[in-house]
């Protein structure tokens, strides 16, 4: 009988531990779903609206973009747009390409004009505070075709100008393939 009592005690202890574990999982799940809206992604650091406008209003082309925004641009615009540089630079791009794009994205650089001509983009995505310097250095026919508080798209083609109010709402998390 002492063996039978031990088995009953083990079963009760196991049932108690399973109940405690289940209750803990339930409390954690409720806590997670109740506080889910506390996490906020600041999309102002990403050219979400600018690239969405470009994707929906232009057929494609070559986009000059800095390293920090290249991966997002590639994700949103491929395959219609070719992106100058993205986060795969160590695996995909030679050092000369990284230097060339960096110089072409630096209008104050002495090598800017040569680097820009070598890349020969159709569009440029820049921070809004740099856009006037780009337009000044490039001259005609380059002009802004989209602008919002954070980003400007400059193009060498004639076309409509737009702002964030012209972006059609959509789900940015759905891949476009």
C-alpha cells in the first residue's frame, strides 16, 4: 500500500503542476494580447509613402537610394525597379559600387557629378532636407515629383508632382509578388 499511496501522490502533484503551468500560460497570453498596442513602429524613418507612391505611379526604372533605405526599397519595388545599393553590400556589391553610390548620394562631394553620371538613375530618393541641394547640383531636367515631411523623390522625367495625400492606403506588409 505504501507504493500505491506514492503513485497517487505523484499523480496529484503532476496534475497540480500541469494546472499551474496552464494558468501561467493563460495569464501570459492575456497580458500579451491586452498590451499588444503598446508596441509602436515609427514609420517616419522609412520612406513608406514615398516608395508606395513611386510603385503605384511609375512603371519602373533605376532608383538611386542610400544604403540605409536600400533594403526597404528593394523589398517594396522589386522587380520593376532596380535599386542602387542595399544591406547585402558585403555579399553582393564590390567596394567600388558602395563608394560610387555613396559619392552619388553626396551632392557636396567633389566626385558627385562623375559618380552620378556613371550610375545614371531615373529616380533619386533623398531626405527632404537634402532635396534642394540635389536639385541645385543636378539642374534641369531634375525636379521633385513626390515630397512629404521626411522624403523627396527626384526624377529626370516630366511628370506629376505629388505628396503623401496622394498615396492610396494599402497593407505595406504584404509582399508585391
